[in-house]
C-alpha cells in the first residue's frame, strides 16, 4: 500500500510535467468553432501562420512560453465549445446547412490557410485467428476473438465497423480490428444494399470540404462464385482492362435493381452506385481478388492470405492512406483529390443561398490542356497545332559511368554497394510549388526560380565532371543544344553558378504547394509503418541497417502495407501523365485520362525534376566530401565502390560520429537512404563493360525502374 507521502510525490511530479495539449485535429476544431483564422491566431501567439498550421497538423509542437499561452487559449475554447463526441465543427460562417456538392464539382483542392484533419491511426495489432462460425447469427452481429486488443481511437459513429470488409464464401465479412460480420447476401444487388444499410462500413472524409470514403467490399474467389460471378476473368486483353460483358447475368441484375456501374464496367475494381440522396452518397466499391484486383507488385502475397489477414492489411492502408478504390496508382491520385477537394460551399452574396464554389489551392473541376512542350507526342494540343518545338524530358536517372573513367584504385576496391533513397518522389513533393492555372507563353523571359513552368534554354555550355551524370538529362549525358526544362532543373544550373538565358517559357501565374497534404499523409504512413516493423527514427546507423535487414520478416502483412505505400507514391505521380491505353487508340484523339483535372504532366515533371536535382546535389557533395564517384544511378538507387561491405565504410561522418549533412545519410524517412544491395566490384565492372546498369541488379534480382506508368 502506497503511503500518503509517496502519493503526493507522484502527484507533484505530474504537476511539474509540461502542459499537455489536445490532439492536433481538436486544436483546429476549437479554433474554427471560435471563428478565428490561422493568421489571427498566429498574430496572437507572436508566430507565423505556417507554424500554426504545423501545430494543427501535428508536424510541430509549441515550446515555452508559447506552449502555456496556447494551452490557456485552447482550454478557454474547450469550455465554450465542447465536442460532445461530434465530428469537427465547420467554421462559423458555414453554420448554415451546406448543400450537396454536385458530382460535376469533383477534383482536388484546399487553400494554404485550410487545415487537413488528420485521421488517427489505430495501434496495429496482430491478425486475429479466424473464429469458429456459430450456427446462426443476426445479419449484422459482430464478434471479436478473445485475443487482447490494442487501444483504439474514437470510432466515427456512422462507420462503427471500419472502412472495409473481406467477404468469404460462407457469408463471413472480415473487417478491421478482428471484427466479423454476417452477410446474408446471395446476389450483388443484395450485397450492395446490405453494405449501405446494415454493415456500418465506410470512412470519414479526409478534408472538411471533401466527401466520405465509400465502403469497400473485397470478394474472395468463393464469395465471387457464390454471388454468380466467374472465379476468373478470361480474355486476350491486359488483365486490368478485362470486364464482364454487358449481357452477363450479374450486370443485368445490377441494372434491374436500378443500380449503375461506372464507365469502367464490372471489372476487378467495380463501383456500383445510385444518384446521391441529399448529402448521402449511395456507392459501394467492390474488389475481386481472383480477378487480380491486388497487383502482386504493389501488394506482395496479400491475395494468398486468409480473409482476416487481408482485411488487416487493407485496413491499415485505408486508415493511414485512403480506402483503396483501384490500383495503388489510382489510390495515389484519389488521395490528392481527397486532401485537396476542388470545391467548397460558399454563400452567394446576392441570393444568400449556399452554392458550390472553387476551393482555393486546388486544381479546380475542369481539365486543363498543357503547354505543347509539356504534352506527349500523341496529345491533341500537339497534333492539332503541328508542334515541332520539342518536349520536356524530365525523367528519372538511367546512367552508367563510362568504364574508361574508372581508376585503377576504384577497380581494386572489393565491393560495390547500392544505396536506395526512401520514396524519393515523395521527398521531392515536399513544399513543391506547382502551377494551378493555365500556362501563358512568354518570349525571352528573365528566369525566375520561384515560378513553376517550362523553359526553353541552352545548357549545353555547362561543363561538369564527367564522372558524375549531368543533372540536366535523364541519361546523364551533356545537353547538345537548347531544350525544354522544368523550373527546378534550370534553377539548379543557376545554383551551380552558371548564367541562364531562356529563349521561351510557358509559365503559370497562380501557384501553390498543391501536393503538401499528400506528402504529409504518405510520409506519416511510411514512417509509421516502418516503425511498426521495428525501424524507428531513434536507431543509430548500425542499428538501422540491422533493422532494415529483418523488417520484412517480422510481419509480412505490414511489409505488404509498406510496399503498397511506396507504390502509391510512384503510381500517383505517374498517373499525372497517364498515356492512352488500348490498341484502337489513334494519335490526336482525346483519351479518358485527359478529362481529369489531375491530368497534369507539368506537376509530374516538377516532382521528377526536383528528385533528379536532389540526387545530383547529393552526388556532388559526396564527391567533394569523400572523393568517391558513383558507378551508376537508376532512378533513386546509386551504386558506389567501397572498401568494405557496408555503407558505413564509405559514407561521410564527422569526428563526432554524426553523418555529414549534404551527402547520403541512412535513415527511415523520405529522402534518406537505405542499403539496396552489396556485390563484388568485379561483378559491377563486368556489367558496366557489357552495357548494363549495375544499379538495376545490385539487389541480386532484376530491379525495375517504376515511375508508376
């Protein structure tokens, strides 16, 4: 039994601890409930608006004395505006009922002053064993295995059973957190009705101006057959383009029940919907496992898992990223729109009615034609104008150092070591300013590194060390004359000390950090999932290498989530310039992707240009600090000669033991490096002599450059 003195000492220790603030989402809710803007709050706290944004999205925390002042303010607001367990309140001006935003107003968006409500991530728990099925249960009864459960955040009362379920052939629908629902449906229309009316599935919107995620039902092969679907889709087309024929009985059932399919038809990812009733959407997403809905390259081994394990993998991804509604590439693009909705409800000053208006900072609701040099050769803008002025060639590196530039000392080193940058495209998307408006054409403009766009400029006069790839071309070869470059590439030439004199440019007047919330959410998902696999930020470099070597074996389910997150990044960037598909396409015709506001090849070019420049800057700094030059680069992987079989044998460290800034550094966050593979130096030189890129094979297999297209 504790004594009074011991209890008082414990209580005093608590009182001496730093003040505890409410979660970031609650901070934003309280400020909005009080009708205070982020800028006004920043002025009161004597700080910047960006710092307030960081407080409200969890990227940073205040320090004393600002911490105590902020806590006092939040406590006062909390007393006035209690949450009562309700979702975050809208800003004061929007207190009037807001209308349903028409489907025609869908795209990406959000202002720089707008906050994105973070979604709390439940602690990841071990996959539950499949419980025994009782002889009879209510249609929506739920049961959980007796295994101890991890603590969970508050559940949205509208979606008590999570974002998705995996339906097996016996009617068991496996949800997140070990829940199992009884689904009595025997037809697809019955399944849709049950999902919307009884299942309690779905997910809250990621942005206050967005829309809730539709529930996802994943069908095992047995469930598909039970519902009248073929176990496999057969045909001569690419697997992803296969669909049920319109006269298939299930397609007829859907139509007879007054449900509709999207233009994608009934394929591996089928969306079934009716027109929304008021603000209530009526839409269900289906994914058929035996039709290869989960690509093994993005979701390794998931299709072969038990239904409960599949639900766990997809549930973690849905909570940390977004409820899947197609490939990881599609999900990556959908996440951009979900975090930057195109419209918001605004009050018409003349009528007082609430109408849909443009959400500042988004890409809007209408597709936008690119400038001719930003387009592809088959694009109508190019074909109809007869454009012959060349195109942007902002692609990832594929470079091998000429063998005759290898020194004897390098060839005598025993090892070649590959370093891979974590989600390099994601790191490049951070604080990336892109164009939001249509391009304007300029002749002989003065270069401005702050304006996103495409510049025609001659960089062929710039002579750099031939032992490094040129930063201006994906092949690493020196430019031969004027060419089109994205702003970051030209700015890097200026950073290196060279004058640049553009001949032409296509520039955008309205700009913004459109990808910032996308970057933040995917970065948190990546770092949190790695941490669940034992790779945390507090590890030293030796511990980090050891943790990375075993992380995939600790939990194959979470390893699959990590793979899907990485594929979401590359796929989402690739989708920004989706090419026409199908053998019947004719050059000059519009293809479906062009009708999306998110068909933005200029944004894709900006991400890849910045990623390639970031890579070259590290290569250059490494040469200055260590005298080492790379053997080859492939996208975000670089191969160096090394005196030992570990990156610790050649990476630069200060006398204190800390990594030197500017070069490659090991770590679990986007932009830092991990070990890709180790081979003998003789092996690498032999590949180089044959014209192959050792960075492609350093892992021990055939690594594939994947830009998500």
